[in-house]
C-alpha cells in the first residue's frame, strides 16, 4: 500500500500535463500507466503519416510551448519528441505496467482507494490518495460496430488504431468505415499506396483545410460562433463547391458549433477530397450486413473486399473500474457536467482531457485542476495535536 496526495490515472498528454502543473506547485503525486511508456496512443496506436491537424500554438501542454523553430503542423515523430522532452523537463516518472482494477472513495478516511495490478511483477498494489485525477482520455479502447456477419468476414479486419501504413494493402480492395479525420486520412494513404480504396460516409461532415481552421480558431478569440461558423462554411464552399454529388453532405449546424456541443470535429482535408472527386476513392453508403467476403450496403449493392478498416472511434473504459462514477461521469465515460464545469466531481475527483477540445482543452483542464487542488489543500483545517 502506498499513499500520496494526488493519484493520476493515465500517462498520456492529459496525465503528463496535470503532473507538470502539480510539480510546479510542489504537490506530491503518483501517476499510473498500464502500458510500458507514456503517450502510448501516439507511440503505439497511430499510423505512420499521422499529423496534428491544428497549428502548434493550439497543441502544446501547460508550461512548455513549442519552440519557434518547430514545424507549424507537427508530425507524429515531432510530437512524440515534444512529449519526451516534456517528461524530462518536469521530471515526470510514471509508474508503468500498473493497470487500475478499481477505484473507490472511502467515506471513513476521506481518501481514495485505488487497486492496481502490476502486470510486470504480477502483484496487486493499493494506492491511497486525497485526490483522484482521471486522465485516461477519450481513446481507451477502439470501437468496432456490431455488423451482422462481421465475425465471418473472410478478409482482414482491423481498427484504425492498428493501422500503420497503406504499403501493407497494395493491390488489395480495402473498405474504410468512418469519415472522420482518421478515416479520411487512412483512405488517402491507402489510395496513394496502390490499394483499391472505398470509404463509407454515413453522416454529414464539414470539410475544411487546416488553414481555414487556423483562421477560424483565431477569429474565435474575438468573435462569436454565430459569426465565425458562417464564414468558415462559406470558405469551405468556395474551396470545394457542392460535394453532395460525391456522397458528402454538409451538416446544418456550423463546424465549430458541432465541435463545441457534440465533440464532432470538421474533417481536415489532406488530399482525400481530390481523390474522391477523381473517382480514385469511392464513397459508399451505410453497411447493412456482411456475407463472407461480400459487403452489402443499404442501396443493395454488394461488393467484395480483402480488408475492412474501422475508423469508428474509441470508447472510454473508465466506468469499468471507477466505482460510483456518476458523480463525475456519464455511462459513456464523458463528463456529467457541461463545459466549462466538466472537470470536477465529488470527494476530490477530477477528470482531464474529456472536454473534446483536443490538446488545448487538456492544457486548460490541467491548469484549473492543479489550481483547485492547491486551494483545497491550503484551506484544509489541520487538527491541533494535544
């Protein structure tokens, strides 16, 4: 059994950000991570050509902005280097191989009891802490929809977190399911690598360039969503024209409004739209079922594929180990309270990185949580000894 002031679960960017802020305030903490490295999503579960879609000024962690000579849009390796430098700069030492099995608040002691399984040493460790910070993020486990016949599909099936490069699929018929940023970029990579590529686009999406988003985010510093969203939508129409004839429809709500209220990001085009317009990437409707190597779509078209890649997002696993989570989280693992009051729960519990505002949201959460813990500690009444 080990005791500390703050226990942080997760050593991704969110966990590292709060660790740095606690370090600055000289608040003791322990950070737990089930993998063998920090930022495991970036180091183990991202494809080779992955880039940050937002400019570096919107993608730094607290207390350490990117250097002036850093690229405006960081690639995967650039961002991993930044993370490693961050860990070194703040002397962050995560306890790796610690998988949290359960966390509950003990009313008698007023402290959190967190049971972990050390997968390296094969032992169980109980941590005791006054504060619990949930930093496991939105991307706990890859989500694959339950499609009739999927289990009997004869080809390869993988989630986007397992995808590395299109080179593995050269000369194969590949279906990408999901039209978010990952799905669109993986489709582009597959096409460039010589795969016969198709993508399922079910829902309306905003398509923009990263420069349009860059301008929009700067405008939001001075103007409201009701002004910025129409400007961004108009810019997209000028850039791409009417995409509905290619199976891509724009939502009625604006791109930044959807991001703020539902966490749905606009698609940052890396060249995929040009491939769709030229017919190199085919757009297909919703999947109805799968029959061995054939995929049946809602327009009754049946096509054969060698592989299906699901870029269908992730789901949180926090509610599986956090007891009485409903004081801070909903059943889907996202905050119970609305932004900007989403980060604080009862009994000294906090969540970070769940505002659906990317790394910028992580940074803001880390600062306010560390400040709140600092205030609570300074106002706690210390009983006199007799």
